């Protein structure tokens, strides 16, 4: 019997630890969903919605900060103020009515198409990927809908004439060609390049293309400019047909004359309350089996409250640590970001590295410079002339060098490494190449202008 109780106790402790770890790494939205799930499983848990207007002092501080921010942050806090009056953050981008599917279907309604054709149109519109491409083979579509391949192809051709130009293409090549043909470039150099030399164009091999097409490099350069003006993702800018996910920060760092303050956005998820009616039932006369059940659920509810409190305390401690290390960043921007690792944070806070990593996961910080994932503030160090510098600073200076280079004679990675060394940043050519690729910047051949 004692062995059973010991095993049972270890199992309960294990479950509690698992819940604690899971809650620690949840985003605010995931925590909100989790709390609502728990209310369905545990009758003693009540989820009480929280609103920013319940924290007048914090809202006043945010409004003071608001007067010093740019228009983007003004918009953000205007939305937050509306949230206090029942405004739904999830619907900022518009709902289904403004989605791509609806935009396409609106162009087809009233054009004399049969119900069967409209069903095919709707199926295709719902099956577009996030670029706006339709990549499902026609025979597979025909099989799914129980129609002929010819009917599918006809409906697809009709949809390819809709706005935005390039929609329903099956590849980047077709997407660009659809746009070029609509702009009357069908027989021009642009179409020839897209049809046969798209890969070379991406690598900026303009002299090679000019040689193959037997035309001047200047003509290829002009065509390149027109091709770059096209939209490779025609679905961009449309809703996804559902509700978009907007990131709401977990913490906000506010700068005042006397220093910094950290505000928590814990109103994003419901507060966990104990249902007192069931607590009173436990204290009264009820069957022993019911009392044991309620006692167990009460323990689980209180443990949930404790795990959420621990999550928030850990998050606040890490944010304070970030603020302490990166004060220059919060006054001067990312050029002042210092090297700082999760291991160092763990040592400062007397936590394990895994705890810091879980707490940082999917969490965001808002400040006057924008919205940042907490992981952004844990930057690796690079050897500097005097002290180590952050990888973010290296990327910033690398970007500046490339931005100001002579585009007709762009710097190679080796030269960039030498120039960074002159600035006190000692990194290898391979590291330069790695950072350049992370920044989605082409190599010197790809950046060269002819």
C-alpha cells in the first residue's frame, strides 16, 4: 500500500511539474486557450476576462508614453484603448469579407457561370497557397471534384484572368508571365528572360543572359527592372479567408525621465478564479466521493494559479535582466545591443538555461523601437577591438558597408571581412557570408550593377 502511495505521489508531482514547464513556455494566446480548456475539465476553475481599463495607473503611463511615439505606435495603443471598450484585436485585419477568396469570387458572380463552374472556382480559391499559387495537378483536382480535366483547366484559365494579376499560377515563372502578358510585354525581352533565364536572373548573371539572347546588357538591365517591379506573391496583402493572428506583447518597456518601467500585458489571457460555490459545497454535507473529487479539483485549480504566477514572475525577472544589460539599446537602438547569452541570464537569475529558454519562447517585448521577440536580446558575442560586440551590431555594420558600396564594384566577402576588421570587428570571410545570407543579401556578383 505504501509503495502504491509513493508511486502515486511521484506521478502527481510529475504531472504538476509537466504543467509548470508547459505553462512557462506558452505564448499569451496559448495560455489563454489552455485556461479555457481547463474550465471545461475542472468545475472549480472560472476564467475571468481581464481588461486594460482595470489598471488605470498602467494605462495612464502608456498614454504618457504614447505622446512621444511615432504614428505606428500611436496606432497600436489606439487599438489597445479600443480593446478596453470591447474592441476585438483578432479582427483588426478584417474578416472573411476582405479575404482573397471573396475578392476572387466577387469578380465571378454575375458573369453567367453555371453553379457547377462556381463550385469549381470556389474550390480553387480555397486551395491557393499563401503566395496565391494553385499547385494541385488538374487531374487530381478533377478526380476530387468528379469532373473532367478539361473542365478544371477551363476554370483555371478563367481564374488566371482575375485580379490580382498572376493569381492561380502554378509557379513563379507562370505568375510573372501572366503579369507580363497583361502588360503587353508578351513578345518582349522580359518574357524571354522569365521563360528561360529566371535562375540566371536571380544570380544577377546579366552578361550571360545578354550573350545568350544576343542583345545588349543595357536591354537586359532594363528588363530586369521591369521584372523586379512585378509581384511574385499576388496573395500578399489579402486576408487568409479567416482571422489573422496578431502579436500582442507580453511585456512593454516604457522610458520615463526618471528611468524605465516594465508593464505586463496579462489582460491578454483570462484570470483563473476559484468557484466559491463548490468550495462551500465541500465544507457542507455532501457524499464523501463528491468531496474527494472536489478536493482534487481544488488542488489542481490552485496549482494552475501557482504555475501561472510562477510563469509571470519568471518572465518579469528575465525582462528586468534584459533591461539591466541592454539599457543602451532602450535609449539608442539596436546598434547598442550588447552580447548576452541565455547562459549568462540563467546565472544572473539562478535559473537553469532550459528554464530561461522556455520562458523566452514565443514571448514578445514592446518598446519605442518596435516589437521584438525576447530571444532577440540574447545575441552571441563577436571579438571586438576592445570588448566583445553582439552579432546584431556586426550585421548592422555589415549592412551599412554594403549599402554604401560602389554598386559597379561591390565588395567581396573577403573585403567586407577586412573592412569590418578595420572597424574593430574580427570575423572570418565565412562568417561574413553567413550573416549576409541571413540578411538575404546577394553575394558581390548578385549585387553588381552593369
